[in-house]
């Protein structure tokens, strides 16, 4: 299922997601790669308003979300529309052409 940050329904879906307290990624190498991708996405957004596709995992399901990444911190990521999600729920960051 692909969510879009500009859809009111999808924003409500994101708000209802219950994220796990443990990281969805198992290895430190994967976590470093994710952090680097999130920082890259934030820099690209500041230059060109680039959208990425995030694969998110909560306690029940895995979903894809298309959004801009405004800022990336160690614990949370700020998305378009003021949405903030925990970093540990992000499985993958894709850069579509």
C-alpha cells in the first residue's frame, strides 16, 4: 500500500500507526545506511524539493509513504506537512527518478 503525504486520509492513517519501540533494522550497518539516506534526502529536499519513498513498519503492517524529508535527526524524521515519525520505524529509503 502506497500512502501519500498530501492525502488527508493517508495523514490520518499515519497518525493511527503504532510504531514498535525496537528498531526494525537488525544490523548497525543497515542503520548507518538508513541514517545516511535520510540525511541525503533532507539535503536534496532543501535544494530541489525532492520526494522519497519510505518503507515504514508498525506493529501490524508495512507500508510505503511518498513524502519530502524536511529534517532528519537521530531519533525522529520531520516530513512534509509537519508530520514527525520515529527513525526506528523506517525500513528503507528510496530515491525515485
